[in-house]
């Protein structure tokens, strides 16, 4: 079975390299629906997988000056306490029940549907934000809104492992339309590392991390990301994103209404 996990990691890594999204959005439902991994274990393992893979991206973006640390700090000020609180709530649920599994499955489905919307309508959201970026109310409360968005992402990512990528980028494009796309992505990646690390370690304390599975996924995904990145210039991105969004809608609907 390990080689199938590695192959899946390679496939998901290639999609991430091609489109820039799809890590948690595809990896977690793949583990749950195809391999029958318990939802909580799939989420916990994927969170640490995301923390490790995105740490290298943070270093690269940081060296190039592509991270707005003020924006990253605002998001983290909301997301990390929210992640810790969510882990505490999950730890209070009765042991041996399937409550956590149901919460994770439905949270995962909801997060996938939101991610699909962010992928499909991201450009329209950015255009709307650009037209209203000078609103006095918006400028006055921008920091507090960013912290609140971070808290929402913290809960969503901790429950489902989905949202730190496509949803985070969509939120930042909406909140900071003057920020360049490369700094939006860099700031989002930098924010994802402490968030997924805190949430992943919390799941580890709950017993929801499979370390051998994590190793098999990393073994396949790292070369997959490298290959996808090199092929990205040769494949039309808008086609890939539409296919990915359609897949997320189907998977998310199955999990929500199961």
C-alpha cells in the first residue's frame, strides 16, 4: 500500500506544481475516499505534510522579499489561537465515538466547496475588491477584518486541512488588491506554515497522525511538485483550474451530503 500512497503524493504534487493549489484540497479527500483512511487521521497527517512542504516555499519567498510580514502576522494573530481552540474543542469530544469523524468529513466537504468557488470566481472577486478598495470603512477596519479572516481559516484548516491555500489567497486578494500577486502568494504560504504546524501538532496529540503515511506522501510529492512546476508553462492554467474546481465540487458534495 505504501507505493500507492507515494504514487498519490506524486500525482497531487504534480497538480500543485501545475496550478499552485490542490494540496490539502485533493490529498485529504483522496486518503479518505480512495484509501479509507479515518478522516481525522487524514487531516492530521495532511496538516504536517503541508507544514513541511510549505516551509521550503516560505524560505524561497522570504529570500526574494515576496512576503508582507505585517499581513502574515495579522492572519496568524487570528488563525493560530483559533486552531488551538478548535483542537481543544475536538479533545473534549467523547473518545471512541464517531463524532470527530463526522465533523471532519462535513467540514472537509464544506471547505472543498468554498475552495472550488475561490478557484472559479477568484478573478471576479479581485475586480470587485479593486473597485471598492478606497472605502473609508474598509480601510479603518482592515486589520481587524484580516484577523477575523485568519480566525475563520484557523478553524477551517484545523477541521479539514483545506483552506490555507486557495481560500487564503482569495481572501488576501479581496482584502489587499494593491498587493502584487507574488506577495499575496508569498504571504499566504508564510502564514500557512505556522498554522498547519500548530494544527498538525494538535492532531498528533489527539493521536490523529500516521507518520509512515506522512513519509510515503512526502516521498512522492516532492518530485511531483518539481515536475509540475516545470510543466506549468506548457499547459493552459485556466483549463486545469476549471477541471480542479469541478473535481472539488463533486468530492465536496459527496462528503457534505453523505
